[in-house]
């Protein structure tokens, strides 16, 4: 193999959003004609980096070289002109336009469309044949499957002359079969000399398709590896990172009867993607059940399904003496009435109403409580007193119930939500990412409160992407991978390596690579051999 | 005063005042262009609106209509809905009030007629908003589209009913027969005369009290009850509302019905209070004016009363202006209203960045802490 030059070279890219250091002196070199994976957890800075590369944001400092030339992108048009094409996680297509019309959008080539359309049709047919990207050019987008829509996005990028393709979580919305097809296209593109950057947090895909992989964590590039020199376990470790294990003071669990029984829970979202697959577990009084997994593997859906926010597609849930399934949903207010509290993963989107005062946010979900309502009157005095008390108990600073929720720091917002959900002494507590963006002192406090609830005989379900949090707080751990439970383990038997293995899921029932090889042997398509 | 408070005051007070002044300044330029002395015009306008008792009566009478429709828009707005169907809801509310009156025995007392007509207006106004609300909540049809279509439907329906069903026997004009005098909302000048004060006659009637009661009730409902909480939570963040056990579909229905009912009350002021019969097009302009009033009043009852007074003043003073000055037609009111809407609505935040930079600059301290205490 001859020495290849770099398609992309990023040097010391730095970007801050207020107090958040999204990219901290990030360096990256992508060899021309390779498939380069970039992995990292949500919020690690991958998307920011790609947005800088594509001209959406401008770096505070650093240098961008594309195919040997230094550029300053202030607009995505500059990036496109330099030969970069981007396929976003959420497609940027006009639903009621045809494929052809979508592709020429922005490059119509004149006042009248006919000429541009004819030229585009010719070029697209050629591209389609060259890369095996077959799409009906006259079909409207809304009649195409998600996989085909993605193919249109790729065609669009290639049509605009992209030599480097960036794909952000391309398989997140695809079925396994569509994933296999996508990887086949990647191979064909690679053969034609196109450089591909694949952003994902799915380790299995990284291992099966990439040549090199770079790992981001907390805004920094922490490692570069040749894919053949690494393994899933190492990558998982690099991604999650080793931090000082916060010791949590806790005695043995006094486990009692199950308070929640989840049987064969399956959730399909509105786009038809299966987010949870056949998940079954029990949650018992007096224990903390940890749910581990790389984020985006069904944890959000699990929490929301258990809390009655999203509908269950199949299976049923028994909770505190009531049952719910597809036909008989229980709404969040009924579940709260039963004694189920929920600290959502995303405090800004769901946990509080940022425009409301703290005392009003501290009321969310409990605004119909009898003790603050007298007849029609919602007693403001009682609401404020309730918030004041909660702020004291959970050390929310500043302890001002009238302050707008948005004006509290992340940690204090989180304590406000935890206080709201915990102070009413629920029987079952669902907690998502309790310490995300929370400082060390508050983390300790939050962990103590969780343990205190467990010791009081309550059942706690803890969803977290922080492995050490899962290991130190939970009594038992289940691991979610791609919506299914890929491992169950007692906390005392768990270590990061084992959990990492489970999170990467060595036992994945549908192995894209295997399926791909099957497809290859059963058809006469030319699929390039993959580096492993 | 800390920065947060300053920004609050800039938003609440300074911005609306500056916007209105800008609108007036541009109006002055318009006057100057059509060879009218702006100062003279302003004098006539103000005298027409506030210079004598009858003028004041008219001003408050118009203000009453704007309070009803402004509140209507605000309630829907707090639920995240843009109800631009105030016109139709007011119109159909009039039908409700009229039918309630005609169905009752004309010999009954006012104590029965007036509540009945109010209930009729509330119910019919709510009903006219209920259908778009249902379509939004359960069928996903956009409320802006459906409410504006319902304005046209209301207009057509009323033309049909007024011409074919409700027209007074033997009359050519499409209007109903007079309401029995028992059903009339008392005029303020009559009430005053009853108490021994003598003021000039004007259309001003006791509906203005009803409007003020509604303003207080809306404030109480939105900020002091669990239902108001549910409405505001849905409007601000419907995801969080669902998490909190609130059902956005129901909230849409409730908020729109209240909104429609409030708009329906315009007919109490116009028909039960002044015209004393069902007439065509009594509602024109108030429904849309209510949008501007709510925008200017920041969707708060106090702000709405102030903004409604401004619009009432423009209505009455503008009419006076058209009457007094030969070069000015009544359309000048529409121009002034349009400019107020333009600067208070569309260009609402024009001065904001500048005001915040000069009056509430970010200090090193506040930006570093992120929270101002």
C-alpha cells in the first residue's frame, strides 16, 4: 500500500459554548480513501467537531486542512466546495419532492428547471451505477423507506462533488438489513476513492467497517487506533473513561417483594424503529437496579415507557398492583398517584419548565395534589412553602422559589427535580442520569439520597451512562444494547471490563458483518473485502 | 436593581411604550405627508377620545370589546395556541346571546335575561372554538388555518340566518327585531342618573364591568388554579407537561373553549348593551384587534386592559378626527392601528438588543457566575 495523503487534517480545534468546552484542542487526521470512525458518548463533542468541519460553527482556534489545502469555513457552502459532503442524522430532504428534485436543490443551474433536471438525471444515473446506489429518481421522498432516503442524501452529497463523506449516526434509524446495504455502499464508495467519516457510538459497526477509529471523550480526542489493532473492550473503556471510583457508603440490600414486573416489553417508535426489544426484569423493594449501556440504546425509551409517557407496543408492566399494556395504558398522573416517581434524563426538555419560577417547576406533576389546592384555588403560599422546604432539604442554591428555573445551574436544577420527586416519598423511583452535569459534591449527595431511599424499602431504577455510578450505587445491573437486555449481573461481580463487554454486546443476535457475508455469498454482487 | 430585573422591566414596560411611540411618530409622518398638521391631529384625537363625557363613553365602550378579544387571544396563547378566530367566535357569540333572549318570555325580569344572554354568548362562542380545537387536538389540523376558516363560516352562516331566519318581519334590513327592554344591559348614564349623577348619554354600558371581571377571572384562572397551571405548562413545554401527567389534548380543548367564550362576550357589549338587536357585522375588526391587544399587553390581563384602552382611544379619537378634519378619512384609524400592530407585534423586539446593551449591560461578574443573585 502506497503512502496516502490526508483527506482531512484538523489541528488544535478549540470551541467553547459559554462555560462548556465542547472541543478542547482536538487533532484528527483522516487518511484519504479510508473509512474513519469517530466514537464517543453523547456530549463528547463529536457533533460539534463535525459541525465545525462542515462550516456550521466556527472554531475559536485551530486549523482545518482538506485534501492538502488550508480552509476557513464560515458556511457549509465552503465545505461543500472543498469536497465535503454531510449526511445528517435527521435527513434534510423535501418530503413531497422527487428524488431528482431533492438532489438538484440549491444547484438548479438556471431559471428553468428542465435543463438542470436532464443533466442531473444523467449524472445521477452514472453515479448510481458507479457506486451501486440505485434509487428511483422520480419517486417522491415520502414514499421511500428510511434506508432509501439515506441513499438519496448520499447521492446528493456525491452529486455536489463530495470526495469526503461525513455520516452522523447513519445506522440509528436503519433496520439490520438496511445497515448491511449501507455498509455495502460504503465499501463501493471506498473502492472509488471516497473518504468516509463515520460518527457513531456503536462499537460493533466501528469494528466491522472502519479502517481507523478515533475516540472522543469530554471534548477531547483521547485515542486514535487502527481498527485491526484494537477491540471493542478497549474502545468501550476509552469512550467511557476511567474516573476515580466514587465510593458510596452503603450496607447490604434488604431486598423484599417486587414492586414492578416488566414482561417482554417492546417499544416501537413513531418511525417504526424498534427501540426496546423483549425486555423483562423485576424491580424489588429495597434495591437499586442499575441500567447500564452506551446512551441511545433504549434507556430513554425504557424510562419513558415505565413512566407512562410513551405507549407500550407489546408486553406488559405490573407496577404497584396495577397493570399496563398496549390496550390499557396508565398515564403519568395515575402512576404518580400510585407512588411512582420519575426523574427524567433530560431536565430541560422534560424535567422542568425553564420559563417557570422554581416553585412552579417544583410543582410539575403534582399540581393537582390536595394539600396545595383548596377548591379551585391553587395556594401560592403553600406552593412557595413547599418549594422552600424542598430547597432546604436538597440544598438548592440560591434558595429562592421565585427565581426562574432557567437561571439555576445544572446541578441545582437537578437537585430541584430530585427533591420534587423524592420528597413525596414514592414507592418506586425511576431516575435517569441523576448526576449528568452535576459537580462532585452534589453527586455524592445525590448518591446518598438514592441509597437512603433504597434503605427505606423503596425500589429504585437507575439509568446512567456513567459506569462507576452504576457500579457503586446499584445492587443489581442490567445492560441494554440496541434495545435488548444484553447482560445481567450483580453489582459486586461487575467490573468495567465485564460491563463494557456486555454494553458492546458480544452476543448480538444479528451481526451485520455476518449478515453481510451471507448476503455476499448468496448473491453475485461485488462487495469489497473488509479490513478486520 | 439587578440585571434580571432590569431586563424584565425593559420587556414589560419600556419596549411596549417605545414601540407605541414609534408607531405614533410614523403616524405623524403620514399626517405630514397628507398635509395635515400632526400636532393639530393629535389634539383632535385626544380631545375626541377624552375631551368630553360622550367621547370618554365611546372610548371605554370600544375598549370593552378589545378587552374581551384580547383576553380571548391571551388564554389560547398561554396554551401555545394562536386563536385568530376571535372574529367568528364573537359573531356566533352574538347569535347565542340573541337566541337566548328570543327564547325567553319577554315579560321576565332583567335578572334572568342578562345572565341568560351572557351564558348564550359564552356557550356559542365556546362552541365555535371547540370545533377547531377538536380538529387540532385529535386530528392535527392547524388551529390557525381552522380558526380563520371558521371566521368565514361564521360570516356566511350569519348572513343566511339574518336574511332568512332572524330578519324582522316586514323589514328589508337584515336585522332582528328589537330585544325586549328587560334584556338590555343598562347604560352607564342611566345607572348614573339613577344614582343622582348626570352624565352625557353614550353607548357605554355595564358590560365594561363584565370585561373587568373577566380580566380578573382570567388572571385568577391562569395563575392561581391547577387548570391554569396545566395550560401554561403545556404552552411553555408540552413534553414536560406530558411528563407531569398533563394531557395536552384536553388542555387544547379547554383553553380554546375559554378563549372562544371570552370572544363571544363582545356581543354582550355590542348587541345586548347598545344595539339591542341582532345585526350584521357588529364584530368587525375586534377579533383581529384582540390579537394586537394581547401582543401589546404581553398576554397579561393588566397589559391587555392598558392596550385595549389604547385601541379604544384610537377608535374613538380616529372617528372624531375623520369627522373634524376634511383631509382625513376614517381609514386613518386603520393606518394607525396597522402601525401600532406593526411596531408592537411584528417589530416587537426591534429596540430590545439596543436597550439591553445600554441599560442592562452584561458585567464581568454576571457573565462569569451565570446566575445573578
